[in-house]
């Protein structure tokens, strides 16, 4: 009976320990007037005296700054906390929209922001003088260890450059005079700060051997360009090509401003869907395909977004979230891409203005009319992109294009657009020509067979649709010799033959015209990597091609 009473007494004492408050006695202080010393604040758990502290800053358990000065302040509710200033949020790499949602701490005159929410926390460790900030991955800007941000880019040194290619041919017949021909071409340029000057040159010389010498030198194109890192764009002035994804390409002299995806990390270029979810703890997220790991990262508790899947990934993806307690959550994501797809929130654009280069000895003459062009692709949603463009001249030509692209998951991806052109051609009947052109792209990957089907660039144009390049040809010269394109398409099927460790592909393309028959082309190719004796990694390929071209007499 005595043993039972003793056990009960010990148990009651142990259970009562946590409810005891910590008290500090002012008697230990060397102060004659103990009544003027108030130590009651230190009775509160986690209280830190106001002042400046040199702390090591950790973000999601990763050290980002050593010996950084952080100020502890008293809040209006009697709590003590470390002041998270806007400068500190910059160091943490918070997204702008995440920073705007942070509320100021009451009683700090807006100097301190509240980072303690249901999904985030700030923890001070007096033992090692550190401040650990835990934030959801979805709150932070994208970071890539293999990418250098624009703030650290270098324009390089000022320098001149010259590359050249020289070719010489000697013809010596059994009878008659021998002849010699030379060809020299390349690019010359100069770098000054962020500006780059480039000029392509070409020189040809022909010596017939009987004293007749012909030579020619010209500059096909000269242009000046520079990067604009703040816009992730490239500015070009001079003679260049209008490389449009929507309209036909042609040479012109003028100015171009275009977004340049090469300024982005490689993992953010092109299109891939974002994968989002919620982690209940410090978790490991894995993206795999057919058992092969494609992407793996660790995230902190709260919502997360994976924006950096490679653009080369397609098909059915398996996503798993392994929590710190071993719990695993899995789901699947299907992805496919076609031209004009953009990641959610991204915008690709191009604007240009100038005068076309058409005709002349080297097709280098500027001709009227002047023109302006603009096009853009916008990742409106995770699986939906919108795009369009407009081109207009000071003469009588305008064209407008609108389209949309959709990742349909297991059904593949598709894009469709329509372009309307309007032109005034005095030699045409009727002179005012208005036409439409329709285009569709489709692609689908079959994971079970390792096959990919691509129906690329099917385009149907009515009889009165013309491009700006065709308009120039009809305006400057007699355009009756031009063929009016009716429809064109390209279909390809690629297959990996696992049993033979071989890849095979079959492609078919066709173009037809309103006034003549069409042209057909098909190509069959196979490739294999093999070891031949002591030589390893030999690439073997075989390609068969057939062309059928129709001519009108």
C-alpha cells in the first residue's frame, strides 16, 4: 500500500512541472533599488530583449547569410519579435505578389512585416544565434544553381573580330583555256560595351584564263544589336530577316525588338506545364516517367509549384510527394506541346518596323511600302496559350492573325489559328483582295509504344489570300508567274524499336496550288548506335527519300 502512495505522489509531481512559470529574481542584480527593475517580460516564453542582434539567416534550413544584423522589437500585443524588413524579404527571394500580401506588424510603424502565418514561420535559436525562416516554395522566386541572373552578367571587352572562309577552284581542260575562281566570305564585327556590330561580306573573282577577269564584292547584311536583360529581349537595327512564327519571313532594313528565351534558365525555356500541390511537411517531390526519375526536389510545408520541367518532356508523368513521416501521395500529369505553347504567365513577343529588301543586283534594294509588325504568345493558363499578330504597310496591305493552343493531356496537344489578309492590287481582278488562311498543328506521344505522331502545319488558304512577300512581288513585278498556295501539311511518325535498339521515322509533306498540281515528299529514316569491334558508339543511319514535283507549262 505504501508503494502505491509513493508512485501516485511522484506522478502528480511530474505532471505539475510544465505549468510552473519561469521567474527571475531581481535580487541577483547589483542594484540597490530592486524596485526599479522590471523583469516580468522575461517570464514570457520566447521573449527577446529589444536591440540589434548578429544572426545567421537560414531559409528552409539552408544558410543564406552569416552575421546579418536583425533588430528585435516589442509588438503592441506585448510579444517580442525580430523585425522582418523589406530588405530582408529581398534576401529571402520572395515573389513580388507574395510580398504585397504581407501585413505590417502592429506597433512597428510599418517597418516590420509579418511572416508568421499558417504556412510560414520565423524561429529564433539563442543557442547558436540563428534565425530560421520557413516559407512555402510557391512564395519564392525561381532559383537555378546552373543559371547566372542578369544582375551578374558582363558585357565583355571591346574587341574587333573577323572570320573568313576562302575557297579556290582550278579548272584545266584538255583543250581550251584553264580558269580559276575564288570565293571569300564571312562576318566582320566590333563589340563595344553591350553593343555588337556585324556585317556579312562576300567577294567572288573569276579568271577565265584569256585575260577576262570578273570580280564582285558586296555586303549582304549589316546590323547592330544588343541585349536588354531587364526585358529579356534583344534589340536589332539594320538589315536582317523578319523571322516570324506567324507570318512569312522576308528580309528588311529597320528595327526589331524581340524576347529572347536564351536569357532564361534552360529549364524555363519552351513549354512545359506547371505541377502544383501541397506538402504537409518538409517533403521530397519526384517526377518520373516509366520508372525513370526526370525531376526531384525538396519543398517546405505548404503549397508548392514546380515551374521548371524541361520542354523536352512529353507524355504521361508520375508525380509523388514523400512526407517526412514516410507518407506518399501520388498523381499523374499528362503533357504535350505544339508550336505557340508558352508556360503559364510567360509572354513571348516580337515587334518590327522598316522597309522590305527586294530586288536589285543582290536583292538588297529597299522598296516601299514601309511596314510594321507585332506578334505575341501568352501562357494564359497552365495548359492554354493564346497568340496572335498583325502586320500592316503604309501601302494597301494588312493582315491579322489570332489563335489558341491547348495541352489536352492524354489526347495530345493542338493549336489552331486563322489569318485574314487584305490587299489592293491594281492588276488583280477584283483589285481589292480579301482572303483567309487556316492552320492546325497537332502532336501526340504514345507512352505504351514509345511513338510520337505529329501533324505539323496543316494550312489551307483560299484563292484571295496573299502574304506580304507575295504582295511585294505582285506590286514590284508582274506577279502572274506566282503560284497561289492552296494547302500544305507535314505528317511525321517516329518510333523507338527497343528490341533492335533502333529509332525509325516516317514523314510525309505535301503542298498544292490553286492553278497547278502539288508537290509531294516522303522520307523514311532509321538510326542506330552500335559498337563495331574496338570502336564504340558508332552512329549508323539510313535515309530514303522521294520527291514528286509538278510543273505547269
